[in-house]
C-alpha cells in the first residue's frame, strides 16, 4: 500500500485533503489526522470492520480501548449513557474543557462496538479542537475512533513525518496539519457520580479541576480502563533511563541526553525541551525530541526529570512509561 501525504497549506489543498479523508473513512479505511494533542489514526467508530484496521496497522492489543471522537456535543448521548447523578458534573466539564484535550470515560451505549471499548461497559469520548480534524469529522458526520498514529507502545507522533516513519505502507493517507500544539495525549478522567477520577495526565492539569470533586490518578494497570495506562508506553527503541546529568553513572558508550532546560557537552547527542524552563514548550516538544534521540544511533538515552507541577506531571508520566521506570 502506498501512503499519500495530503498538504493543507492552502484553502484548496485543505478542501482536497478533507474530501480524500472523508472518502476513505466512508469506505471503511483508516486515515491519519492531526489533532491538538498528537496525530490520530482514525476510523469509523461504529464499524468494527473499519476499527480492526487501526489495531492491525498499530499492532495494538485488543484489550486496550480506543478514544471515540465526536462530531459535536449532540453525539454525546448517542454513544454514552450518562447517569442522572453524573449529568451536572459531565455538563460542567464539557462547558469548561470542550472542545479541547479532555477525554471523558462514561457508561457506553450499544452504538459503540465492543472492539472500540475492549469489551468494557464504558466508552472514552472527546471533542477535538483542531480545525482540520473538526473539518473532517463534521463532513464525515459520525464518530471516529482515533488513537495515536504510531506503532503500539512507541513514541507518539506530533508531525506528519513521524506518522510516515511509523506507518508508511500500512495506511493510505496522512493529512499534514503541521506540528501539534500540545504534544501530549489528552487528559482522561472517569466520571462516577459527582466524582472526577484521573486516569491519564495530559494537557488539562490537576490544578484546572479545582472546582470539581477531583480524585488522584490510579496506578498503571495490566487491564486498562482507558488508553495510556500500561506501565510501558510511549517508548523509544533505544534503552532509556531517568536521571540528573552529573549525578547518574552512564556506562553506555554512546549516550544521549533529553535535557529539561540546560544542555551539557558530556553526551554524544543532546536535545533540550525548553531553554527557558517553560513546561508548555517542554510538553509540546517532548515526543519530537525524544524521537530525534532515538534515531541518533545511541546506546542509551538519559532523560532529565522536570518539575512535577502542572504539565510537569504529564511529562513525567510519559517519561516513566517510556523508560518503564
């Protein structure tokens, strides 16, 4: 299979790309699309024969559920069965964070196939804010299942070129929307009654849930109830560990450093997440810079910890899963 890359740099190219993507999705094919978090690999969420192609292309285990992206808010009650005691909390979360990088885990309706939910009685739903993704899904007119557009467990893609390097010849089309804004997968919360429980850290931080009955994150699980909960995930092929330069013994012959803000010359390759120590910049560049180190022919990547406040919590979550630490 040849993998085409569709540009969106002009209005005409964008219209052509949207038409091509919708045509493929209508025929039950899979398409890589930009979102505000990372690039997603999309298929018609209501068709198991289409969704199975996501699992095949990513080599993703069937026990790991997918996020269902909605064309608009009106679709929420068609895919989720929201209990009366949770309705006010769900509506408040939607009002505050949608469209945007927040995924809600709610009781599912029968419209959502078992393949999408990994047989769970819940469904993860999101409304993306990315204009290209919204143009495609609104033209398509139905929900899209869309996990990250990479091989399972590997570094998430934040640019079209990353998708091509991961899935070339496995998918028919990548819609190039440029680099993603957040660079980290969406925050995921489960709503139980009036409680909001964190399942995966992301661009929406714990501090932003201050007006809700917010519960701390749970540990990694061998049987996930939401994407991104496995202990090992987002991983480079190169061995990786977390540590502070100068305080960590490096035995590898060729070692690279994923630095938070300060570079050092004691490594064969160095990538700095944010020279100013800006956690938003660090989050947006994390996967792209980790990918560059992974492609540098190293024997080891040392990832420097970042402060675990705000977005730093989500960054450290990804680093620990990448290093399986």
